[in-house]
């Protein structure tokens, strides 16, 4: 893990307008929804205490150790770790981010490890750093600094050292989306904010979920339906711990 100092700043959030709105069910939906599928930006004040965040997303190997030592089994097992082979990480992918875990699976791992999931703001600050850069490595997208989807799959969590954030964190752009501890309800739906983008980008329609590498500021509203649907091949997680006053 790496320490992140306390900070107060104005956080910039970008999201693509969809039928479900954003933080509430109507955000961004003007008369006739003229901005549907367009990206909108807003800012909000944020104050963070000291915390530490994992240098990498949780890997298949780390999650396997959690299962062995904790005996954890989800109440609804549908699609749980469906990419594993005979109950073990796929050979050669032990150091890839674990996927096919839902929000509760991620929370269970975090509790076992004495940690928790990061809030949306904590995740974003660890990614953009004190200079609030657009991407973890700087202001512009660059080749060879993140999983851009060209491999057709996830990559090892330390595969792109040049893509680290100012705080030294790996894999904050592309590879997999990250669950955050920003579960909300808007009166119609229960949802969680995802950050970071993923290696997979669906092609052919604006109605598909967002994919591919995205900026540190971009946030996706993921509707929580049922564990068997919430577990995806493109969503993983990392953890944080509170550090309190120095």
C-alpha cells in the first residue's frame, strides 16, 4: 500500500448522460434528453483524511488466499469467479486482477484484510494525484502505459509501470473497472460508482456500457441488479485503510 495525505480540493467529475441519470435519476436529462449519451462535467468540493491505498488491484492469487483462509462463500454463487478453472485462478493469470466478483464479494475480501473499499473521491485522488492530472501519468493518453484492449484480455497488475500515478499506484486506467464504496440509491435504483475503465470496449451502439481506458475523472453509474448479473469480467477492485492524524 501507499500513503495518501489528507487533502481538500474541488473534484471534477465526468459522466456520460444516460436514461438513469447519475447521482439522481434525473441528473443530466434536459427536456427531451438533448444530452443523452454526451459527456457532462461538474465539480464538487471534497475533503479527505489520510489513508493508504493498495498499489495494485486485488489479484486472482490474493483472492484465492482469501478464500482458503476465510472459507468465504457468497450467498448467491451465480457467476462467482466463473473465469477460474476447477476452483483455482487460470494458469498464468495469478497476477491478473480478480474479476467476476460483485460489490459484496469485494467488501468481504476487504473486511478479511482489515481494509475497506475506497470511496469514489479517494480512488480518484489516488489516481490523479495532487496535480489533478487527467490520466494517472499526465494530461494526455499515451501508448504503452495501460491496457488499451489490444491484448483482448486482462493483463498483470504491474504490467505498465510507466502508467503509475503520482503516488505510485498501478493499473488505475484500463485493465478493469474498480468497485468503490460509493453505493447509492436514487429513489428508483440502487447503484455503485465505477472508476478506471476496462480493457474491453463494446462496439456498435451508444446504448452499450462504457469501456476502454477512461480519464481519472470519468465515473460510470453501475446499476446493481443481482449478484449473478453484477459479477462481470471487466470489474475488479482495490482496497484502502484509514490512517487518521499523522
